[in-house]
């Protein structure tokens, strides 16, 4: 690989590192042609250092293969993106990935203890696995989220944990989205970290597209034929979505607590306590258990919208707790002028959380769909930035969010370009991504 990069640099041939190809922001689109550097044959799990809780793994290993290998030995990485069956360790690092249980286990940047990377010049650099370092800038953080611009990750040492001894499933129906957000905030404020806390807005609760209906979404209520007609109507007339929301009856939430049994019991009681304080209905463990069993299925449900002649995509942002409700409403309103919009809150932190929007529309023609799609992205990202959110929580930037990244970083975007020029003087590695 070093020889390939060195030769491409010498001749000015672009190189696009390619993992599983599961990204959704155009991170592997070859804007200048060149060489696709497929990393999937770097597929070895080199070993597990149980005393240090470190796993050495090559960059092309598929996520579900790694988690299965660890599980057989009694360990888990705790990283569960919905793309786990078709995304790679190297892709996670490149895009700064986050998984469904990030509230407990952290995102990929928290799990990376060490890296091996081939620089654009063909030089090999190794960042040894250590608990923490104050030896200048931590290049692990520079490389996490760099989308293949600064080097090609070939190997990683990842922090793992023992498989949880106990797990509890909880589900609730909150009176409204703000009440649910506040209850989740209070749980985190008290120092507890459930592996999963997901709160669905009224439309997502009703439709059940993201699992928010816990198996009792629109299909179950209306029947398949009526649901198909309702979906077509909403896709064609996004502004009518508020009528459907009236039938939702609140906002559904699923919670998963896991770890040592005594701690899980205490954490579950605290969640119950805060849910009661918010006047939430206790829906029992069933909906959360069903979500857990089908939690990767959502990635395959969008095809029905395309089959119906429309489009569907997702936009994920993050903001502090004192802004998150405002961000939710502003982005939702901005998108709703053009597309049906539903959302859920997840990936919780003591200071804030992520809101994940799903939007869909059908204008009747491919050309108009494309124009509508562009309007949605411009309006949604502009509203997110205006109200204090970051433009991406875990999907990365790629080509899709390049202009929004320039606006978010301001003068630091030019500094990022100078770092790129220093590491890649010939500009061959993944041109065009991150707006560079």
C-alpha cells in the first residue's frame, strides 16, 4: 500500500480509500477519477489483549464480524452503527462514526487507543496504544473524521469491554417531545448512562419507520393497503403531516440499560423515576425488546419510498440541551416546507444530544425530486447552524456537507487545508472531501 501511495503521489494520480462503501455523504465519490484503494482484504483480527482490554484489528474488518469474534470471547466493542453488517473499522474511523449504544460506550474516537496509518507520501506512521497522551497534539483525534484526506488507516487498537452481565428493556410514552427530552437530560445529569435512550417525535411514533411505534405504528393501525395510500398522500403533500401527528398520542421512547446487574437495576429505577416525573406512560419492556431485535432493519426500509416514486434520506445534527428543542423545531420546520419529516433524539451526553431527521417526498418527476432534495439539505443545514447545532453528529461530511462545514469552521477551514497540504503536498488523497 505504501508503494501504491508513493507512486500515485509521484505521478499526481488521485487515490480514494474504500472500505465498505456504506457512507451516505459522498465520502468515496472519485471527483477526479484515479485509483480506488479497496481495503477489505485487510481483514484480520490480530489479537486480544485481555488484561489491557485492547483488540488489534485491521482496517478492512467488517463491524459485525469483529463484534461476533469479540462476543465469542466474552467481550464487546460496544459500537453498533445501523450499518454494522456492511461498514468497516477503517470507515468508522474515517467518518468519525457513532453507534446506537454510544451513550454508554462512547463513539469511535473514544474507542481508538492506537493507529497505524500510511501517509499520502507512502510513509508509515504508528501511534501506539496508550490510555492517554499529553505528547503534543493527539493525532488519533486528527485522523478520526479526516475521511481519508490525511492518510490511510491500516490498523487500529480498539478499547473493548466485557459483555454486559445483565440487560433491561424499558419503554415509555411521553406527553410530548420536550417532556421526553427533559426526562432524558435529567437521567444523564444524575450521572447515569443507559446504553440506549431513543425518543421519537409524534410522526415517527405514529409511522413507526424507525421502530418508534414499537410494532404499533401506522401499518398496524391502518392495515397495509391504507398505510400505502396514506404514505403516498404524505409524500405528495408534506404540509399535511400535522394531521397524522394528531393521532400519535404522544412520543414513544425506548431505553436499554446494561452492565453489572446491581448497577442495571439502579439505572433502570432512575429512568422509571424520571419518566414518572414527566408523566410518561410505562409501556413495559416489549417495545424496547422488539426495537433491539430489529434495530438494524431501518437501513433497508427506505427502498419502499423509492419504489413509490419518491426519495428518502436522513440528516443528523447535535446541540446542547438548552438548544436542542429549538434546533428540533427549526430544522423540522425548514424541511417540512419541502418534505415529510420525522425525527428521533438519541446519542445522549451530559451537555446535549443528537436529533436524527428522516425526510421523504415525491414530486412526480426525477428532475423535480432532485431540486427538492437540494432544497431540503440547504434549508435543514442552514436552520441547524442558525440555532446552534453542528451540521453532522456521526455521518461525516463528504461532498454533501462541504459548504456547510466551511461555514461552521470559519477560518479554521483554511487551516485544515494547510494541514492537508503539509501531509499531502501533491493533493492525491481523496480530493474534494471536507470541502478541500
